[in-house]
C-alpha cells in the first residue's frame, strides 16, 4: 500500500454483505506509515446481475447478482483508474447497466474517505497520536464493559426460526455469569441453500453486534468492543457461513432480519418485527430503482410495537414521493397503515403498511421479501403478526398473485401492491 491508494470490494465471502453494497477503503498514512483506515460503504442502485437493481429474487449463484469485486485498486497514488474500473464493471455475464452512475458513486465514496483522512490528520495534529490511539482504545473498552453489564441480567435461551423457503435458523445463547460472557451458537441452522437467502458470516456477526448493542442503555458509539465478551459459533457451510459461489443477495436484507428476531427470541426480550425489508426493485435499460418498505415492529414486555417503521437491520430511508415521481415513470397511488396487522397481546405488535405503485411505462419489477407464509412470532403468549402479501392489479382488471420472492413484467397502468407484515404481540391477553 502507498499514500494516495484507495481500494474497493464487495466480495460477500471476504467481509462484504451482498454485491450492491460496495465498500471503498483508504489507508491513512502519517509519517510514511499506515496508522488508520477509513472506509465508506454505499448501496449502488445497480451492480449488474439478471434483473435491474441487482436484487434478483431467483438468483442461484453470486454471478447472477452482479459484478463481484475483491480487493481492486481503485485509486493509484492519487489517480482514479477510471478505464480499469469501467472495464471491471462491464465484465462478466451480467455487467452493470449504468457504468457512469457507478463511477460517480465511487467518486463520492472516495471523497467521503478523503474527508475522513483529513479529519483524522487534524485530530492527530491537535491532540497527538498517542492521545488519539488511547481514546480509540477507550471507546472499545467502554463498549466491552457496557455489554458485560448487560450480560449479567440475561438468561440462557434458544430459538428455532422458520423461513418462508423452508430453511431454519437455530440459535442457542449460554450466559456465563461468572465470566460475564455469552456464547452464541448457530449449530442446527440449515445448510447452505440453493437460493439467495444465504447470509455471509459478516452479516451474521453484524446482527449479533446489533442485538447486544440495543440492549445497552448507555449512549455509546457502535464499535467492535461490543463483541469482545461474545463468543459466536457459525458452522462452516451453513446458510449463515456459505461458500463461493453461493447466492447471497437476500441474506443481507432478509436473513439478517431473521437472525435478529431469532436472537431476541432466544433472549425472550422482544416479539418478532416484520422480519423483512420488502425489497422492491424495478427498471429497464434506462431506469433502475430500489426501495425497502417499512412494516410493524415487535412488542416488548412494557411497550407496544410501532406502526410502519423500518426495523432492525435496515439502515435505509424511503424516497420522498415527489422525488420518486419526478425521477421515474411511476405514480405512488397510496401508502397507508395496514390496520389490524399487528399481533394481539398484552402489548400489541405494530401494524404493517400497504403501498401501491402505478407504472406509467413498461418495466420489469421484482419483490424480494419474507413472512408471506410464516407469520412473525409473538412472545410470552402474544399472538403473531399478520403475514405480508404481494400482488399486481392489471390495467385490464385482473389480479396477479406473487410469491415472497418473485418478478413480473409491468405494463403501463398496472399497479404493484405490497402489504407488509405486522409485528408480533407480547404477553397473553388477560
């Protein structure tokens, strides 16, 4: 590595999640030595693959999901290798559809990293390298201690979580109170799947980190110190640690949700939320669009679930209707609360949503979703939330039913309808 070099990757088997999530990494040199790394990860609207938007519901191998990038030199000593990047993005059986858009996004990520480099240099110049390093260690040590305090009030548990595609996530959590540690074991989870619901181990670890961070009351930044008291076992070759060339696009956006709810279930602290991101993509050679749709959150022992919110491993915001309709040939017919979809209980689960999008010209549309067959579970005697539903209302008055992971051709005047799941209830009704 040299000063001015920047690297890019999206390899799911090497710390990545799924191919649209592209990570740009810049080493930070101080006094001709690498002292830090800065990175930015962005979801690209299209990275190739068999459907526009790179979220194909029916992919069987990773090559069908787009262009795989593993440790590619993006900037060499300050020079963007634009021709080489364009050649990479245009390679393979299913190249990107809008290479100029991808390169513009990569430029933005490079610039974001450079801002981080500059701010780190300013911090070191102001406080000194030893002080900055000491506080970086302090942030992680503080997070570690915060999680250890939480572990002291948790109990052993296990959970068996079924998915719509017949796979199962099994997890057991053993609390070692004397050592203030927890052992998390995913043995018994289904083997690597022939579909795209395999989740790279990085996704599974992110879900573990997320769950235990949410149990901490202290206001701490998210960091790897939270994982130090946790021992995580993920069997090689299972759906949570797949081998190349496993398809993984749904693992990041769907299976991550399921892992999270399974962990909360094993700890007995929260009913299932909608358990899906309801990934909706549409496009053609000119347009590519991707959105996730909110649903109901799970209830807890002393609170109701929230209606129509992004839950858990989402990290996304929905496009404003005005922007959506300005940039794409669609109309948002309605977006409303799906009344009655939250699970009943002493504490009610949150309601899902109903979203209707009318197409103004022909395009391919795809839905990658979960909990269309299996309802989000309740907890402590609470009832499950309602399952979701996907269908198309055709301009001729007919209706096309769609599965949890499906795609269809949309004609002008057709309306795509997404009914998202509700969250589970908590506690039996007295």
